[in-house]
């Protein structure tokens, strides 16, 4: 029983094991089934997710990407390749909205482009240059601006606006730009060639995309200015001759009257009429008459001085306003008469027209300013009234409106007539006085010949009275020739007189030569003939020229001086520094001596602060230093005191002349003085 019981227990155990194994197998199958189911479920979920993703890509991401790409194309300005979403729904609606927006933007861009094109066409077609600049840098400019400044199309863009402004206008333009000013101004610009362009610039500020831009409209006003200048020319100048016209002359007279009210000054208004001018028009025609008037205008203009106004006030009538006349009424009127007489002499010179030589003349009437009349047209009528007196008399004189002045003018005319007769008389009632020139040791070095006139009625006439009249009338030429002849003859007599040998052997004879005399065509041959005929040493003859000789024709002057220099003739420049700035000529002129005018010498010892301007001593020091650098000697005129002489010696002057040593002496007295010095 025990065996059977044990076996049953084993069987039960086997049964239990078998049952557990079956259970385990079932569990395994179940687990496998569950795992399979899980795998299936996972695959189903995965497939579902993939499907969902595919659906999302197809239904969401792809449309979104298409919309984004479409917006990028729109942003780039491409309105033609936009996505077209099928079906319905939000994406479809978005696609439609995007297409609509694209169409609207395209329409607006097209309209804007057309507007810009029209604006550019209008801007480029504008005669005015239009420039836009921001913070001084040009951002745009039309074609007119490019053409105005001489650059290629678009060449202004990027350049500095101020770089095109002419320097004289730059500072003011910078101020306006810095202050943000608006307005219209005239400004000169400069193009790429450096040419100045007068312009009218209109400047306005505008807001553009939250930026402040300056719009500058530039108008070239060269044509306008030229037209205005032509209008002024026509309004104030005579079209035929280019001289001032009656209106301009009267304006100048009004100004002179106003100036005379403020300070004492004198002026003269003269009218000059060409005698028998109508016969030129009648015989040769109006064109020939115009040639005559233009030629006369040129001749008169050549003699026009500073501060003078020359005008043509009628057909054959000219007018001259002379300002700042010196001296009292008689002296001022005499100066005016001499000036006008030079104009009359210029008119009287022969003139060839259409193969015919014309010999014309003119007369003049003068009114002094100020006088009783304070009205410019009335003054001109008074001058014309005086002018008609000379026409009625049939001569070529200068008539004054005032009776007293006319009497003085008549006296001057009588003096000229008497001087002319004196020059023609044999022997002439003229004589020379001689003023010594000494060196730094007080020794006689030279002498200046000074003419005097011993008139039977007037007595001994001072050169102050008759030399200006000789200059104005042309008598200075025969008078100068007489002085040269007499001075050379006297020098030869001294040099050959044993009684004078001690001081005359190396003596220099200085003779003044006027500008008119020097310009004579036979002047050189006359000097050559004089030296050969009289037999003097040419080195003993010193010709004194004034600065007025130099300014007329420097080259011709140099040529004449060189020819005379080749014969040994010496030259001195008289009245140095009183008339013109001759310093530029000195290095070219064959000069030996510079003569310092007495006006410098008189005040050389004046205190440093005695008046306005520089001290004469300073100027003399400079003249002497310059002259010595040019190997010239310096002679000081008008030396009257020991203090002046000592100061001039310290300056380095080489020669001296004046009452400190001797006044001008007749020949006999001079010979005695010279002998006493020995």
C-alpha cells in the first residue's frame, strides 16, 4: 500500500507539474498573443501616426510652405508665381487672400512705377535742376542737374551738396544748411570744369519715410543776368560809342552835388561839340558819321582820367564830368580848362574815313560845381549854353558859363598867345636859371636848368603859371627844345672857359623833358644833332623824365632811352613816387638817378605821430635802399635846413638840391657861386 501510495503521490505530482506546464504554455501562448497584439497595435498606431503625419504634411505643412513661399515672392516683388490651393477650407481662403493681396500690391506697384516714371519724365524735362539731399549728401537729381554740373547721368548721387558750391558762397550756405533754413537765394555753383554758374536756389524741407529730405530747385540765371546787364547797358550807356549816356551822366552829377554838400570840393561839367559834323553825314553818309563818332569816343576815352565821367549826350555832343579838382575856384577852373583842351586837341588830330582825311575841330562849354544851380539838368544846360558861345564864335575854345571864370580863361588864352610869340621872337625873351646839385661832401656835382620868361608886360613870369599852359596848348614842345638848345650851349661855353674849368669839366647839366616832347617822332635825332653840333660830352647831359612818360607806352619809352643811352646820355627819374607806382619799371629802365620829390623832403624830420600815414623818412629810407640795390644814385630835392640834410645823409642820399645850398640863379650869379665854392 505504501508503494501504491507513493506512486499515487508521484502521479499527483506529475499531474500537478503537467498542469503547471500546460498553464505555463497557456500563459506563454497568451503572452505571445498579447505581444503580437501589442505589436499589431503598435504598428497600427505607427501607421496611424504616419498617416496623420502624411495627412498633416499634405493638408497643413505643404499649404503653409506654399503660403510662405508665395509671401517671399511677393516680398521680392514677384506677383506672378503664387500657389493655387485646391478645395475649400481655411488654407484655401488664405490662398485666395494672398492672391488678392498680391494683385493689389502688383496694381499699386505698377501705379507707383508709372507715377515715378511720369515724375522722372517731368523732372528730366524740367529746365530747372532738382536735387534731393539728406544730411548734405545727394540722394537723387534729375537730368537737368546732371547737365548743369557737367556730370554723367546719376553722377551727382552720393556726392556732398556743399562740394558744388562756389567758395565765396560756401560759408553762408553752410550756415543756412546747419540752421535748416528754407527760402530762395542766389548762390554761385561750380561745375566739374571749375566754371562758376550763378544760380537761384529754392530750398524746401520734406518728410520722406520718417526722414527729413531737402529738395533744392536750382535755376541757372546766367541768361537772366546777361539780359539785366544788357538792360543796364542800354539804360546807362550809349549804344553807338559805349560811353555813358545823358541819364547816367546826370546821375553822376547828382552824386557830385550831394558830395559837395558834405565836404568842400570842386568839380566841372563840360560839353564838347564837334564843329561842322553835319557836313560829314551829308557828304559821306550816316555810316561814315558813326565811324567818326566812335573814333572820337575812343580818343577821348584814352585821355579819360580817374574820377572822370565821359558821356555822349547828343548826336555830336560829348560831355565830361571832372571831380576832385584842386585849389580855389580859379585854380580848379584852370585845371579843368587844361584837361578839356587836351580832349579838343585829340579831336583835332587828322582822321581818315572812306579814303578821305578829315580835319575836324570842336569847342567846349564848362560850368563849375558847385555854383548857384543845384539841379543836374540845369547845370548841363548851362554847360551847353557856354558851348554854343564857342560855336557862335566859330572857334575851338573853352568857354565858361560864369563871366568871371571866362575872363580868367581869356587871360590864360592871352598868356598862351604871348608865349607863342615869345618862342617865335629872335631872340626869345626866355632865360635859364641854374640850381646847383651837390654831393654828400657839399661839392658841386651837377646843375638843373630851369626856364624863366621875361615878358615885357608881365615882367618875370613864374614857371608855375606858364608851364601848365604850355603843356595844355602843345607849346611845351618848342619850349622844351629851346631849353635843351640853350642848356647845351651854356654847358659847352662853361666847359671851354678856363675860368670855369675847375668846376665845369665834370659838371652834369640836368634838363626836364615833358612827356609830350619825349614822344615827338624826331626827339632822338634832335638830341643826336644837338650833341654833335654843340660839341658837348653826352655824359654831361642828363634828361629828367617824369613818371607820366613811362605809363603811356613803356616799350616805346625803353627803345628811345636805349638809343640815347648808346650815345652816352644820362637819365634821371624826376618826382619819384608822387604820380604812379613806377617801382616795377625801375629794373628795366636805363636810369642813373632817382630824384626824391620835395614833398617827401619837407617833412622828413616831422615827429613820428605828427599826422596820418607813414613818416616820409621811412619812405625815403626804403627808396634809397631800393635804388642802391639797382645801382642808382638818389638825389633829394627841396633841401632847405641842416636837419633835413643830416637826416637825408643818414638815409644814404647821394646828391642834394635846394635852398639849403642855393636858389636857382641866373648864369652870371651861378658862375660866381660855383667859383666861390672852389
